[in-house]
């Protein structure tokens, strides 16, 4: 089932994804060229490469629900639902849990901001999108079938740290992200994949 569901996940570049399940869900669209219109749009935090109103409009349709945190919500309009770490809600049958996402040794994403990662349950599969995070203690208790993990370093965890996060979370499938736009390149994704060979299955997606 996990492999079949993974076929429904498209990488938009950077931290952006479309999940085309029983509902179409989009996470952090940025510099979108083409993507399906989404029923649900998740925004992890207010930085311009995650909360991009122009790109949100590209994937939005009448009736789209936007789920985000308080800072991003100020920049958006329509059906916007605000979450904080620890909150859960259900939108059109899709279960969404907000979890912490922050830096430990750098100040780009302070814990006190209350910015988000998301655990999404759709079609019986749990997908964890970390948001712009380092490997934080809260990840150790997270159960997910598929984990979307940043690998570029600088603003988020690097490939080596992402390997440690993957080994803590133990998903059936890990997908690297946060490279190829602002910082990082495909070599970071390949380093992540190589380090997990024989331990956790990794899919390095091509940008759609």
C-alpha cells in the first residue's frame, strides 16, 4: 500500500509537494510552474519560500481549505484554519496533526514561533512533512509511513542530520526535500539516499 500511495506524491521543488489521494493536498507551494488544484493547502510557516500567496493562488480553487500557523494566516485570505503544535483537525476526511518544527543550533526558525510540521493521514497512510526543521527531540516519537525530510543544511538539517532523523522516525519510505531552490542540490539528496541504503527505502523525486 505504501508503494502505491507514494506514486501519488509529486515534488514541486524545494519543500513543495502535491499528494493526489482521495483529496488533492498541496504543501508549501513555491515557484510552481504547473500543479493540480488542491482541496487542502498546508503552509508550514511564514517565510516567503513557504508562504507564497502568488503560488498558493496557482493551486487554489473555490472551496480550498488552507491550514497553517498564526503568522502565515495574517498573509492569507479565504477559508484559513490556524493550528499550533499539538493541534489536530480533520478536513474532508483527511486527518492533520501539527507538530513542532524548529532549529536547535541556528536562529532561522525559532521554537517559540510555533511553526509547523504536519502529519497527514490519507487513504490509510501517514505522511510526515517536517517543515523547516533540524533533527529535534520531538521527532523520536513520531510514527509515519512516509517522511519528507530536508537535506540541504544552512537553514535546516543537512543530509547527515536527516539520516539520523530518518533512523529515529523509521518510515517505510523517506523522501528528501529542501534543495535545488534556495540552498543545496541533488548531491545532498543522493548523499542522504546512499547513507540509508539497506536501512530505509529512499525515493529521490524529480521536480514536476
